[in-house]
C-alpha cells in the first residue's frame, strides 16, 4: 500500500456491487433471461454471506446493510 496508491476492495464488496448491477440489469430484460441473471446475482451474495458467517456476524442483517449502502451512489463497502 505504500508503493501503490490504488485500493482493492475486499470482504465481499466487489461481489455485492456486481450483484447490485446484475439485479438492476435483470429488471430491464424480459423472459427467462431475467430469472437466470437474477439467480446469478443472488449467487454472488454467497461470498459475503459466508464471510459474515465465518466472522460470527448476523449475515442477514449485514447483507441488508450492505445492499442499502451499495444502493447509495458512490458507496461501496464490505463487511
């Protein structure tokens, strides 16, 4: 981190952001493709859920807070 000023998100932040993007995108398309993309978006949330479970947090509560944060423009956080 001292040599490179870039920040790499962790703790499931990337997966939550991808899940949000895919859920939003799935609402714009019709048919079975919408269901498939929605299911993939839900599957991406398994990673942060497992991280929360492993850390001893209430995964449902944390994921709801993460979804709310990711819904705000410019807010990308992790548990």
